[in-house]
C-alpha cells in the first residue's frame, strides 16, 4: 500500500481499484508517517511524507563501489585509473585496489549524515558553491517502523515499515579527499537529499527485493536503468548490524546504497551542472522526479 502527504495529512496514494484494507505493515507505516510530520514552515520540506529522525546510508552493492572507484579516479586520479585499466586489460580481472576493503565483506558498512537536509518533491535546493560536479545516486530508502536493539536479522526485517525512492546528492569534486580523511564524507554528502513523496509499505517490496530496477532519465532520455545484482548483505542483516548495542526507533531512515550503475560517476553519463532535468524511479513506478538546474544555481526535485 502507498501513502503520501496531502495538505499536511497522510493519505493513501492512488492504487489499483478494489485494493484490500490496509494490513498490519501498512498500518505500521501510516503510524510512522503520521508520527513524524515534516516542518510545515519550511517550504522545502512541507511535502515530505515524513521527517526522518536520523539517517544512515549503507553500501551494499560491490559493483557500484568498483564502478565509482573507476569513475572517481578517471576524473581525479588519472594515473591510478590508467594503471587500473591496463591491469584489467592484461589480466581480465578487476583492479584489486579499486575493490572494497576487507571489512566491507565482513560486515555492513554505513555512514551517518544529516537527516535534516531532506527535501521534498518540487522543493528548491541551494546549489553548493563548492561543488563542481553534482551527481545523483539512485537508492532504495528504508523507513523503520519498530524499535530495535541487538536485533536478529529476522527481527530487523520485520521492523521495516516501508520503502521510497532516495536520491543521495553528491558533490564529487570534494568527495575523494574527504573519504581519504578516514572520517567518511562530509560536505560532499551532507547538503541535500531527496525522497519520493510516495512511500510503499514493506510487504509490497520485500517479496521482490532481489528483482528491483529503476530508471534515471535526463532531458527526457533514459540514460540508465539500474537494477540490483548481488546484495552483499540483506537489509535484515544490515539493520541488525546497526542495532548492535544501539537503540533504533520508528522513523529512522536508511539508504540501501546506490544501485549498480545508479550514479553518473560510474559511467560518466552526466554532470548535473550541465543537466536541465532528470528524475529517478524505482519500485515499478515513477515515484520521484529529481533535479532541475537553473541560472540562479538552484536545483529542484519535482514530482513527475
């Protein structure tokens, strides 16, 4: 079941006629959305389906990790990129130094960022003055519906209330240096995020979690159709890991990590400074339109 916020109230989005009454999972999702309203005084946030109580982002797809490393070094470490391409051309395998560190294979990796920098469809977003290459990242957004603490993967899965489209705006020109600091991304990923106005209950998505796909459309042209390939960890395992020794609460938000080929940096299909309009979609329907660049250096993500 799908919900959005209209006139400050959470309502059921238009679904197929004759749909059954909301079940337990849909009720859980509605309670989370109603219990965490956005700031009505902020024009950039009032249409959010809810205000996240926190935000953590995973990286669960190895192919995105590798593709992003290839793209970033092509722009900012060209010598390393050339060596990597020669290595792969000769050996036929991926360049080892562009693959994740050993810890990535042992446990779900995540970072925590600014949950108050979430903006709704159609909201103007200030273009950072320090950004030379603004990129999109198409992800699955996860809304927590139950408290968790030292939870098992099954308990964590059962605590997922719903899913939405999530765009993790990224300033690529500063990201590499920030990541090298050992503290993770800072200005490069904390200025703005966008989520779809529609949130879908978890019971509709979890049965097909391994078969999701999306589209990135720029200037009315489909430039990529990212899809999940191999989850390094399930969402239940990822949330279980976060809950170790940590109390989690309904309304906290998580990103799945970018789908393979879900970012421009992976195949250089766009730098958004040069893009007039694009949107991302997932969950089988267009849920969220992202990004319009204007002469006043504002971005707008608007519903299609």
